[in-house]
C-alpha cells in the first residue's frame, strides 16, 4: 500500500488539458519536421528542382514549432518541470523523430505523476 497523496481534481483537469495540447503539438511538429527533411533531401541531396511553393513547408514547421514551444511551456508550468526537462522537451521538436519519443515519455511521466487515466 502506497501513501501517494491524491492530486486535486481541478489540477488533474488542467494538467490533462495541457498534456493533450502538448501531445497534439508534438505530433504535428514532428510530422512537419519529417516533411521538411524529406523536402531538403530531395532538393539538396537528390538534386530535384523543387517548386517554389515547397518553401512554405519550412515556414509551416516553424509556425508549428512555435506552437509546440507554447504547449511545452504550458505543460511544464502546470507539471512544475525542472529546467533540464523543459530544455530537452523543447529541443525535441528540432530533431527528426525525437518529438514522438519525448511526447511518449512525457505523457507517461505526467500521467503517473498526476494520476491521470
């Protein structure tokens, strides 16, 4: 039997909402980063002349990354993360595939810490 203190239901609701927003932002950022990497490989390594509209891919990833940073700040504030965790989580949106792994790890940590189902 553990003596884990119960988390107040209102705080659980706030953290759950922030966690869901963070998860969506992490996945969207990760997908757009992969699209951007694919575009860059095709243009710079394969040598394909890309249409001008493909330059929007980088801008869209940048926009989604900013939203990811806001979602990270929101969740980190509510979960009271230490600075190292904030930094690692924020940088995960800049390395292909890492945002998917970090999202999973943070989701597991936050769900356990705040007794979310």
